[in-house]
C-alpha cells in the first residue's frame, strides 16, 4: 500500500494533510525520514507520525487501565472520559465494550469493531468478567452458594445468572460474572447485606489487564487477545 494511503486510512487525515507532514519531516519509516508518498508499505514496516507509531489500517483493539474519577462514555460534562485518554485520531468514534462506574478501576476494552464489541458485552456469548472486591463488612461463607444460585436484585424481575464468588480474605473477594446489569456487583453484595468499598475489573474472558499499564495508560491488543473473544 502507498505510504500516503496507509497514513490516511490509519489516522483519518487527508492525503493532502499527510503530504504536509512528510514535507515537515514528521513521517519516519524504519528509522528513516520518508517524504515520498508513493513508497510501498508492508506489514513488516515500522511507521511513525510526529513521533507516534502508526498502526496498520483496519479495526483498532485496545485495553485501557481505567483510573478512578473517569467515566466510560463518549462525552460527560463533569468527569473526564476514557476516550479522552486515547491519543489516537478519531478516538471519540471508538466503541467502549461495557461500562465501569466512575469509582471503579480496571480493565476496559475499546475498539472500532462493532461486532467484536458485541461479542464482549452480550450475555449470549458468556464472556466472563473477573472483578476484585473489597467490602465494608466480612463476607460470610454462605455468600458463595447465594451467588452461584443467583440473587434477586431490587427493581429486577429475574434472578442474576450464576456468578462465581471466591473469598480471598475476610473483606476481599473475586467475582466472575457473565452478564452486565447496572451496578451489578455492588447490588449483589447489597442483596446479602454488605457494601462494596472498592471495585476493580481485572479480566474479561482471557484478556488480563496488563500489569505494566499504570492507571490511565493503554496499549493495543495482541492478535491472540483479539481472537480469544469468540
């Protein structure tokens, strides 16, 4: 693919804008300045624009470590959004795969592939999501069975689907859900008379939050991670 087409499709800039970047010396291919828009780019080439790596044209798949105080929405008048943390062209058009509350941290998947996003979030695909929980009060052992049977939540007509609760310490646990009701983890603990003090999502399906990502940081998913969502 021609370099100017590659950059235009990857970034959303017009070819005219891309050529301006080239003239300004802002385009680097394999560690060398590139100013010829017609040179061929293959999947093995490393392309940088204004110091940032340019991914090959196509759908984008990201994991982000959501910090406290940030919301999972495209726009919010009060809090910063997770998309505002993405330093990519047209980031505002990306899809957030599920939501985390403003006071919840952890793994958020973001993509431009709508079908893939649906597979992540749809209960039909039973993609398990692992949450780490700290509660106000000790967690009784019988809560494990209650979560497994499903709980009736206030204002809901049906019981939750079976959830796997693993008690780690007196006030700490891990919960695996295959559905995503509104404030579900918090409401499930409320249903057994407890309160969630801290909540963190560590895993979605087989995709684990990268331990090298600090809150607010993100990276592209690997092919293996992308393909793990069936």
